C-alpha cells in the first residue's frame, strides 16, 4: 500500500524551496508514494512542472484571509469596518491585541481559520514544507489529519523574522523537524534547545539526471559574446545579493576584462537593480534575463557561476551548477561550505566587493579554472535517499 503524503507550500513560484520539492518528488519511488501538494494559492511558474501523478490542491479559503495575514492589522480592521463587517473587525482587533499580550500568534490563526474545517482526507504524513511559515505550520497541526507530521526549515532562521515563541509552542507538536543544512541545524538547535531530539538534517535533493536532461531541452545564450560568461540564478531581491555584483562587474570591466554577467530570476528589486545597472554604466554587459523555470541550458554554457547571496538555508543552485562541473564563486552563507570546498571545488568569500573581485579575477585564470573543474569531476557522488527512514 502506498504511503499517502501531503506537502503544504505557499504556491509554486520559481524559487529554491519549490524547486527542492519538485526534485525530491522526482526521486520518490512512484510505487511507494501517493503525493499531494497543497498550496495556499494557485500561482507560480512551477505549476506546470508538477508531475501528473501528483495531486495538486489549493486552500480556497486563503484568498479571503490573505490580506488579514499580510497587511498591517490597523489597515485590516479599518477595511473590515468600512465594508460593514463591524463584528469581524472588532473580533480581529481584539484577537491581534490578545495574541501580542500573551505572545501567541496561534490565536490569530485560530480566529482566521474558525470557519475552515479539518481536511476530510487522512494522510500517513503531513509536511509543513514551506518553512518557517507559521501559518502553514499551524494549518498542518490543526487542520490536517495525519499519523506523522513534519516541519521543514529551508532558511537561515537567524536572518529572517523567526518567531521563537510560536516555534516553542507549535514545533513540539511535530514528530520531526528537518533542516536543509548542518549549519542550519546548529542554529535552530540554539534557538530551540528543548527540541534537539527531533531536529534532523535533510539536505535538499538534487535530481542530477533531470537537470542534465532539461539542459538539452531549452535554449541558452543567444548573443554572440565571445568573452567570459558569468551566470547568477536567483530571485531579484536583497537577500540574493545582486546589488553586490553590479558594481563588481563595473570594476572588472574597468580592468579591461572581457566579461558579461547574466542574471536569471525575477523579483521586487528589479527596478532598483535596473537603476544600479544604469548608474554603473553596464547596460550592455549586465543582462537581466527574467524568470525561467529551466535555467540549465545557461548553466551548461556559462564559464563561471556566482552566488552572491546575503543568506540562504541550503542553496540548491550551487549543486545544480556543479552538475555541469562549473567553477563557482559563492558568498559564505549558511550551507555554502557543505557544498563547496574552498580553493578546491570553488571559492567562498565574504559579502564584500573586494573579496568578490579578487575571487572572480582568480577564477578567470584558465589554469586555475580547469583545476577547479577537475576537482569537481572527482567529487561527484550519488544522492539517492531511502525516503522511508524519514517519512
């Protein structure tokens, strides 16, 4: 009999968490698992990438409560009252005040979900996969019937707004807490020492065969540039650090280096980055390619891969670049040292312009780059997992 498992996420936007989920599903034996992805909203560039064997479901009620979860409480209360929903507006306000007094965000979620029934279907395993995302954690605990419940942590909790009080109350209700890197596990152990026994590392799974196959299914670079192509993949946002590399490209070009830098991804910092690109006069050589659910043709064809993130939980694009034996320069975020051996299979630097410039200059050296590639080729190992030991 197949194990029935549900993964709950926000949506299927093009991002590392969603990609990691799809990679894991790709590796899960079809004859052993009946898989459901439960989304808060039907949205995202990876929607079409969900395999046909996977049940895709949506929390229809989320649309009605999205503003109440994400907008300032005062704005929400006033909007409810303006709509004539006086009782709900007062109830929402009182719930917000009480939840802050007793420091329990769960009260707000209980109020918002008061008319949402527990899901009818029972699962063997229910996973709060988009973690830490407190609303999803609460929903999995309170609204999904399952023999086993798992909380997944994808981000560096010291760099985001991690609600320790909420976690102390609700994470103890999960059977397991999976963290995607060893370094990340140490950090959450420090925040939640009483839960150490149920916290484990479960690294993001990389479906190498799928990555290599997809690299041959799409187009890569179409310009006629004949210099060094540098690639960065990630959402256009401050945490991904593209603001660091735009002035770095300008400095490298001033040194006379024949480089063009390409960024795959979309996000709310695009306009800011476009201004930076203009200010540093690198419009011809810093190319924003936009979102792409298949960046692998570009990875296959680039000369150097750079990940300039301020913070990560476990950066899956580093592993993907290594599938193509690409020399990598990465900032020293959580999990980077678990994927790259500095000066052997890549270069790890601080979030610093001078260090990044020096590293890229070093990587441009053909002999050094070829040695890095040779070392990566020697390192390749299988990453198959026995999922039953986890689920």
